[in-house]
C-alpha cells in the first residue's frame, strides 16, 4: 500500500470515527431544552447544527484552504472526501439546507429522528441515519428555517 493510499484510508477512518462519536454521545436521548408549541429553540438548533451534528461541515462551501465560507453556510457543497470502497452509494454533493426549501418540518424531524424521509429515499452516505430526540430535531429545523 502506498503512503498516499494509507493516508487516504486514515482520513476516511478518522471521519468514520468522528461520525460514530457524534452519534453515540450526542444523540443517545439526552435532555434537551423544553420546546413550546412544537417549535424548536433556534439558539439550540444553531449549536446542534454547527457544533454537534456538524451539518455545517458537509452542507457548506469552502475556500481554497478548506475553510467554511461563513456567509454561505448551509447553501450546499461538494462532499470534501471520497467514500470508502465498502461504503456503497456515496453522495458527492450535499444539498442546500438553508431554509429547508421543499421540505416540511415534519419531514426533516422524521429524517433526524428516524433516519429517513417517509416515502422519499433516505439520503446517501456520508449523511448518517440520525436518531435524535424530537426536541433536538425541532431545534435544528427552527434554526435552519432562519438561514
């Protein structure tokens, strides 16, 4: 195995471990802020989308140095890494999720709590099949609707 392919395998493994850590520690049904009237907490949604679920990492374009373009967060972007051979279908572009145009709140809550969109096909990897609690999913929806 060449040094380059070994490095590529390490990067893919690190991404996989990172996603696993997020899933295990962040979405195991922990307490969330109280949600009133079925509407999510925008500030909590901002925190979750940017710092926990890391939606911003795939759904935002980057500059030539790999830095996320702050003014274009969540507007869709090429996936920054190629999928591993064993991964099967792998998305090469993350869609725009700012405003969540074309989706109902219920569809996105279902995606984030059950890992699918009901009658629509599930997103391709590297999008994880999240299992968030409903309050966290509603908070992310509330935040993304403000973008």
